[in-house]
């Protein structure tokens, strides 16, 4: 096998940890000796052993003289619950370490590679770097900008509608697309909706996959209109966050906080929650990734406040029509086409009869 194939294996292992290692990165490690994989593992949860430590423990004394393949530079600092992986690697007798990408964390950022090199271990980096960056794109943004990576998810008709004029929206897309959305919920730290979606649909915002885990639920509700009997307040897991403006009902905020929820206040921006300020506060809570799921006004505000990094448009082969039906992105029309938001890195895939289009937004 070539080095790229071993790194692919490390990336596949790391992918198993997406959604569970936050605020840590997802990392996989593969140990090879005499052209044979002798040990492999991945980081499963923040606070638990790192991928390198787990793989080295499996390899034992056989790690001496072997090559370690890993998708992220080994850590070398002590400002965490687990010991630095560089020390373990040096002690194990590993002869070479092949890395996909350097750790963007300023506490590491090349220092891990330098420590290994100075200990006489051969190192190589940049192998499948692009794939590694994509895998840990949420971690990269979080660790460098202290803000969560934000995905805007929209389920729409072919003509860009998310509901009829009367608000009917279940279901525009098919079962496979809806199941895929739950797999995305399983991979992000939090999902976010506007209060309009809560009042109209009363969603639970849970993950319905077998062995899936429920993300944090963020409700953007500037004046705290959320009903106390809303399903999203009934989980009992302390993972519901309500974002309001500073002039919202203080008594209701206190009641919600005492009921096991978390009310976050921001200043007003155009009469609503300042989403940029909200992202900073959520980043301070260790939330590294968010998927916005609705509705039209929140999508427009998120794009206007330039918090969106990536989009997922699930498009059904249906035409709803009507100038009074609800469009996927609301708000005011731009003054000209030159003000349109450009999506790059487009990918498409079929999900049953529906088409998924995903891509990235380049924000300043």
C-alpha cells in the first residue's frame, strides 16, 4: 500500500469521531510495520485518549521501528486532560511519522513535528492535506477564529419554495433526504432554528438515527415568544439554548434558565438577534459547528450577518409556484446581481428523487 492509502484509512477512522470529539479535532492513527497494519484507532471523545495513544497501546513493543500515519499533527502541549502524544511517540520507538496537516492550534502548529524531528524521528507532512482540512473544517475555524463552523441547510422545491402560502411544508423532500438530515444532526454540535419554525411546526430537533446523539438546540427568539410547552423544551438534557435580545422579557428568561435551559442575550441588529455576537458567545461555550435548519427569515439574517460557511440545498422535483408562497431565503432583494452570494466547491448527489447541492460561501 502507498502512503496515501494508509492516510485514507486514518481519515476514515477519524470520520467516526465527527460530532463526538468536539471541541477537539477528529483524528485517526494507523501504525504500519513491514508493509502491514499492526494497529489502528481513532479519538472517540474529548477528554479520552487520543488516536495516537490508543494505536500505540494496541501495538505495544511492536511499535518500535514502525511508521505512524495520522491525519493531524500530534499534540505537544499539556494544556488539556490527556498527555502530549509526541512524548508517547518518541518513547515508543516509532521511526517515522506521516501527517496530513499541521495542527492549526497555536499551541501546536508545527511544534509537534519539530519535537519529533529533534528526537530523531523522520517526519513527512502534507499527505492528502486537502482531504484532512475538509474533514476537520469545523475544528479549523473554531480553533483559529473562536467561532463555530455554520452550515445552512434548506429543503426546497425546484422553484426555491419551502412552504405554501398557508405554511404547509411537510414534506417537500423525500424520506432519504430527511434521513440524511438526521445523519448531519449526528455530526454537528448544534442545530438552529428561528422562533417562527418553533411556533409553526413545534419540532423536537432531535437525532432519530439508531445510536445517534442529540445536538444542542438553539432557538433564535429575539423577544422570547417560545411557549413553555414547546417540544424543544422537553428533552431534559440541558442542551436547549434560546438566543434573545437584551430587551426581552427578563422574568421569562429567568424561568427558562431555572427550567434547565440557557438564555443568551445579544444586542439588537436590525431589530433582531445579532448573529455575529451570538456566534462568539456560542464559540465561548465550546460549540464548534452549527446547522441552521429554518426558516426563511433566519436564513436571510444568517447570510446577511455573514456567519454561514457552507450550504446544503436539498431540492425536490416539485414546483410549488405562487408569488405568495414562502421562498427558501427571505429578506430584501439585493440591489443588483453583482451583490449575489457566490457558492464555490459545488458537489451534487442524488437522495432518492431529490438532489442535494452543497458548497462553500467565502466570507470576509
